[in-house]
C-alpha cells in the first residue's frame, strides 16, 4: 500500500473511532436517566463493536493503529519505518479531533468545547499505565502468534478495560487530546491530559519490552508476516 | 445460484431483518419501564445478533445485501449485473414491509400503522450520511480483503452505529420506508423518510468512491472472489 | 463416534442448556429489582453465551442438536439415521428435565414445580412458528455452506429471538416441556405447552422445505460433510 | 517455550484476570445505583471480554490456564509435565493476589482487606461443582477437536456461568483465595473459600473423567496437537 493510502486510512479510522467513543457517550448519557452504569455499558459495547469493524476494515491497509503509542511500539519493533512515524502520529491526532467534531455535529453540539471532567490522581494514572500495558500486550501477543484474531482480541480488551480501570481506559494519546475538546460523557479536562499521556507511554514501554522477550521469534520474517496480515483471509 | 433463489433469499432476509428490528424494539419498549437506554441497548444487541445469523445463513446465496444502497454500490463496482438491480431492490422493499407486518403479528399490533416518531433536521441527516458511509466502507473494506469476516464486521458496525449517531442509524432505504409503517419504538414519520434516504445515498456514494481507491486491486478477479465468498468455509 | 457417546452428549448438552436458561432466569429476576428488560437482557446474553460453549464442546460428538425438531429436520435430510431419532429425542427430554432440576438445586428451589406463567394465544403461536422457522433456517443455511460458523450463528440467532418474538422464542419442544416444570422467570404453564410445540413443528417443517430448495447441492456428500464438521478445526 | 516464559505468562495472565474481575466489580457496584443485575451484567461482560484477550495473548506461551484445576486436569491427561504442576499453581496464586492489589490500586482501596461477603451452603457448593465441571468440559471438548476456538468457548462459558449459578461461578481455586482478600463486589469471606475449593476439585475431576471418555482419541499425538495450538493461526 502506498503511504498516501495508509495515511488516509489512519486518519479516517481514528476519526471514526472518536466519533464512536464520543457519540455513543453522548447518546448513552442522554438516554440513561442518570444511571451511569447503563451509560458506561452502552458506551463500552459500542466502542468494542466499533473497533471490530474499524480494525477489520482498515487493518489490511495501514495496520489500523489509530494510536500513537501503538505506532511507536511497532516502530521500535521494526515493523514501521522510522520516517513514517511522524506522519502516522500527526494524522492520528488530526483525525481524532475531526471525529470529535463529527460526533458533535451528529448531536447538535458545538464543534469543540473544552471538557470540565476532572480525571487525575495516582489511581487514575496507575489505571492508564495498566490499561496501556494490557493493550500493547494484546497487540504484540496476538499479532506474533495468530494475527487474524488481533481485531477481536483488541476490541474485547477495550470492553474489559472500560470497566476494570478507574479511568475507563483511554490508553491512547491522540484519543486523550481529542477528548479534552468535548465537554460530554467521554471528556477529560485539558489540564489532566498530560498525566494520562505520560502514564500511557510508560505502560506501552513496559509491555513492549516484556512481550518482545515473551515472544522472541516471529514464525516468519517480519515483513512477510505483516504482508500476510494485510492480505489475510481465512481460506 | 439461480436468480429465483437469490431473489427469495434477499426478500426473506430483509423480512427477517425488519422483524428483528421492529419486534425487538416493541419488546424492549414494553419491558424497559421507561428507561430508553436499556431499551436501545436490547434493540441494538438483538439487531446485531440477528444480522450475524441472517448474513451467515443467506450470504452464500444472494450476498445478503438486504439494502438497496448496498446493491447499488455492488452494481457500481461490477459485482452485481445491472439487470438484477431492480429485482433486488424491489424484493428488498417488499420483504421489509412483510417483516414489519410479521413483527406486528407477533405482538398483537395492526399489520401497518403510520409512525408519528419525528426524525428530521441537519443533525440526523448528517448522522444518516455518516452511518451509511461507514456501513459501505465496512462492506467494501472487509469483502475485498477477508470476506469471511464481513458478516461479523457488519453486525458489529451496526451495534456501534445504533449508539454513535443521533438517528440510531437506519442506513438503509428499504428499512427506512418500512419503519415508516410502524408507530412503535423503531418508527419514523413518513414525511421524514425522504430526508433520511437522500442522506443515505450521499454517504454510500462517498464511501464507494473512497474505498475503491483505498482497496484498488482485489487479489483475484471479482467473479472468482464472489464465488469464494459464496462457498467459503474456514477449512 | 459410538451411539452411546452421542446419546450421552445430547443428554448432557440439553441438561446444561436448560440449567443455563432456567438458572440465569432465576438469577436475573432476583437481581433486577423488577426491571424486566434488564432481566431478559441478562437471560438472553447468558443463553447465547452458553450455547456457543455447549455447541462447540459437544457438536463434534453428537451434532449438538439439544432439540427434537432439529433432530427431526436432520433425519428428514438424511443426516441422522432413522433408528437414532427416538433415542436422540428421548434423551433430549430426559436431559432437559434433569437440567431444570440442576438449576433448581443451585438456587434452593424444589426439584420441580409447575409453572403458572400464561403463554398462549395466536400472537405467541405465530411467534413460536417464526422463531423455529428461523432457527432451522440458520442451521441448514450455515451447515450446508460453512459449518464452522454454525455454533456462532445459532447462538446469535437465539439472542435476537429472545427479543423479537413475543414468546421469547422457546423454539424447542424438549425445552418447552421442561420449562413447564419450573415456576420461575423461564416457565410456561403446562396447559400452554402443546400450542407452542405444534407451532414449533410447523415452523421447522416450513424451514426444512424452503432451505433444502435454497441450498440444493451440498458441496460434498453429506456423510463426508458431517465428518468434516465433527473433526473440523480452523487450520 | 522455556519454563521461565511460561511461568511469567501464567502469573501475568492470572494477575490481569483478577484485575479484570475485581476491578470491574468495583466499578460496576459504584455506578449501578444499587441495581445488582446491571452491576453483574457489566461484571460478566467485562470478565468474558477480558478472558478472550488474555487467553489469545498468552495461550501460545503457557496454555493460558490461569487456574490450578485446569493445570491439574491437563497434567492428569499428560499434557503438562508433573514437575511443572507446582510452579504453575504457585505462580497462579501469587499472580491472583497481585491482580487484586493492582485493582485496589486503580480504585484507591487498600492493597488487601478481607471480604465479609458470605458465600456458603449446599446450593452454592453445588453451583461451584457444576460451574467447574462445565469449565473443564469446555476446555477438553474444544481443545481436543478445534483448539482455535477454545478461547472464545471458555469466555462465553464464563459469561453464562456468572448468571446460571447462584455462586456466580468462581470455578478456580486461585481466584477463590485471592477474592477472599477484597471486601468489594467480587469478594468471598475467607472462611467460605475451602467449601468452594472442594466443590471445584470435585467438579473438575468428574469432567476430566467423563470428557476423556467422550473424546477418546485426539486426532494427532498430544505433543503435536499442543504444538499446533501454540503456533496456530488461521491461514
């Protein structure tokens, strides 16, 4: 795939991911009559289901990272060329903000408005560290052994992580920045974003190191393995 | 497969899809004690689960479009013969109304009665455009790379789309027309249907153009690929 | 597989299916604080998840019918020997009652007690007919084209059918008889069971006829195809 | 895989499993406004989704037992060397407690605090016996016929078992011990743990005996089969 196609895929996929996360959060909060558990359950199921669709639909083009720490981890493993890291990360952030605006348009909200949702403190930073550790672990663990199941494993993990972390598991710096621009269910106060992002980087680094030791030898050269992923079907 | 079998499959599948959407909406609203979030969650899960079953059970015969914009997009890509477009679309609309009547029969409602549910305005039209863009994107993206996962990707996408759009994502002109004939949870006022359908056509056209650029070269000739889909199993 | 193993598998599987249906119904009703939508959602998700596990775990031995109308339909198609129909159906009924007793034991209820839950009338009979039509359609449609997905398609269908039918979709005469012996969430008044069973037989017959026309030519001889199902894995 | 890698994988996986179970229980109870059905639904969905991710991500390394009775059953079948049983079981217990502490850290609770949640009596012991019987049955049944689906079958089974047993299905001695150290939604009074563990051992033994009779002949030598599982993908 050409870089142009891959960049478009990363931007589009991250935009749709944010539209799902923010849009389903708005819908859930409006309908849930104040029962936050029902709102979060709908938000989590919508996000997991959306991830399955988005990763399956764009993974063969760009790898479907939609997440700067995933791109950094893949580059560190040698699966993404160094010169492509910045374009990937830039378009992920741009796409994330575009997705927030798209969701706001669907629900009659202003394009952007800063969140006032406080999310800070050691318990939430620890949560983001664990959440991102788990996400990178799932990606490396499954893509080195059976890449065809990675989309399902990632989506299932995120559904769990919405519930088992006190931060509801952002686990993604581009998502974190863009969610600072929505004062709705999924928002985070801009001042709290840096703490989340630092924790995410730490968790991703730990998982990358540990899982490259746990899964030392890909069954095939990395390039061939990636190529298989990109054109894989089940026949 | 003969055209007769394919037409029967499209009509039956669209009828069962509407029975699931409308029937589960009636059941959900009756049981939910006024909590619309719980009703929509049940409605979304039932629809997604039903889609998995219906696409797996009829996809090998007709492609399991159940949706005129899917048929138009497939025809534009050269995957459906031009002379089959009208029969497909006609039976989809007929099947959709039959499904609404079947659901009404299961819940003791009149065969048809016009909806009074207002669904209009730019936010909902934008929602329908985005929703249909995403649906066609999922179908083209997965069926050109790994057709065996398309049923799961489509169902997961629709579950997400019930929640991340303010219109709850009809994304289907036949469904839109038939849902105008039910004054229950899933209904839409007949006067509002044309706005939805225009938005759906626009979204489908945009996705068809973009995703044929993103996935330019099917790995095999289209006819062979379709044939593989129709008889695919996982061995 | 020997007939002894297959009979044990059918009995055990039907027992566990009833334990899931009845047990999760009791748990759901006790916890749901009177919100029947939440109770039915939990009941449906538990049943669908249980079906995935049970069909995957026992399908390679006995076909995992757990349902007399499935056995009758398979026998009519020539996939089950005529002399095995009665043993299959007998052990399904015995297993179903054992499963109800097992569930009652888990929740401190008497072994059996007749249901007082009224489920009757044309709307519910029509529901049972449609529900069983759909179940047999899913089984024939998927097992003739891609048998590896049948367990997932059947489970997904049942989740949808709990919601889109007014009867909550028993779709199984053995299940219907045994659920008459539990005066809990999942029960049915004994006097109402015959109406359900007649509707189930009619729906199953219609689906068997239609889907044997829709899928006329199995890709391989039936015996080989069944054998493939029984030892199938995804490699 | 070296024993070191397998031990790390078992410890890490069990820790993350407990973090999911306990963490999602805390989150669910805090948000559910006293509706225990919603809390248990979120807890069950999070646990099932987490299991899919964890088993897919670590199964190729250690088999992803995360459970002493699974290790015992595998050793009895000759799939795990006798000298590895104690290290597996030890690291599972250590990991389980570490996971509880990790979850408590995410929600600002003390590292450990004894549960006061009473879970005892014949109905709950019978529940644990049935629950563990079913879990071992699913593992043996699927891993001897189609090991690629085992992660999905196990996760689906546990979702069902949360609901169809009155004990909410611990089915795991390491999990039982560690959940005695959390006075939150998922806890169990320390004095009640032994009764659960005895019932789990009985259920596991019964399932191991029955399912080794039901599935007598693995299609390939066990070592080769395990090896296939460990490097399986779907191509």
